[in-house]
């Protein structure tokens, strides 16, 4: 995993993920990609919820379906 990057007042960390999903019809799918999580640095006026990590973006590609 690469190190986190800083932005103006924020830290961004890419996280490799694999997602297994089952559709209503029973079809199973698998996705692989990157979630980028983000948190605000200790910036004056930042709320408690902004100081927690949250998903800022996701980039997933389907790798199988059956």
C-alpha cells in the first residue's frame, strides 16, 4: 500500500479492496479496485465527524461473474 497523501487540510489514503457481491437472482460477482479514504487534519472548526476516516472515492472493476 502506498503512503497517504496530504491535501489542503486533509489526508487521503488509497486502500486496495476486493468486493464479493450476490445479486437477487443468485448471480455472484467479484470486483477489485481502490477505495480512497479521507480524513480532515486537526483544522480549526473541523467537526468530530470530519476527523473520522470516510470513503472519499471508489474505483472498482468487475473481475468475474457467475
